[in-house]
């Protein structure tokens, strides 16, 4: 039996576990590592259908907020 792990899923788990830690216990380099991992996760998710869906939802949300702000 062969087990395959999607890199994006594995990275999502790592980012989730790192984000749950207490922020006061983090060093600056530890915080930057989390930022870079989250950025890499975004790059891996972006070209997928799920990434496009997130982009569309955020775009609609931004349009709704912009319409609320205009007179």
C-alpha cells in the first residue's frame, strides 16, 4: 500500500499547530517562520479550485464593504 500526502495539507496542519501556540512565547524568528509557512501555503493553494473559490468569496466581500462605505 502506498501512502501519499498532499504538501498543501501537510503545510496547513503545520501552520495550524504553530498558530495555536501562545504568542508571548514566540521569538521574532519563530514568528517569521510562521509567516513564511503561511505564505508558502497560500502559494500552494492559490492555483487550485479551492483557492479560486476563496479568491472569489473575498472579492465579493470586499465589494460589499466598498458599497457600504460609498455614499
